[in-house]
C-alpha cells in the first residue's frame, strides 16, 4: 500500500513540477510580448507627435496665405467690396 502511495505522491509531485515549468514558460512569453507591445506603443507615440507637428506646419496660417497668393493668385479684396455679416438679422 505504501509503495502505491509513494508512486502516487511522486506522480503528483512530477505533475506539479511540470505545471510550474509550463507556467513559468508562459509567464516569460507573456512578459516578452508585453515588452514588445510597450516598445510599439512608444514608437506610435513618437510617430503621433511627429504627425501633430507636421499637421501644425501644414495648417500654418502664413503658409496657407502664401500659397493662396502665389499659386492661386488670390488677393485681399478692396475695402468697399468687403461685406460684414455680423449683426444682420434675417
């Protein structure tokens, strides 16, 4: 009877050891994946900052006005052609 009990306990200990090894392996894999995703997140944050800077450059009022004047030959109309719609009621 005791040899059966010993065999069962050895088998149980072996299963526990294998379970711990598998659990540690999975934890390492998940940690590596976490680090990879954090690195990707940092790269995306840097790219987002660059895109925001680029957007602000492209939308700069002086740049838009320069393109309007040079490429589209737009001009400010004379004062007598400017109509203000503020204060008018339908």
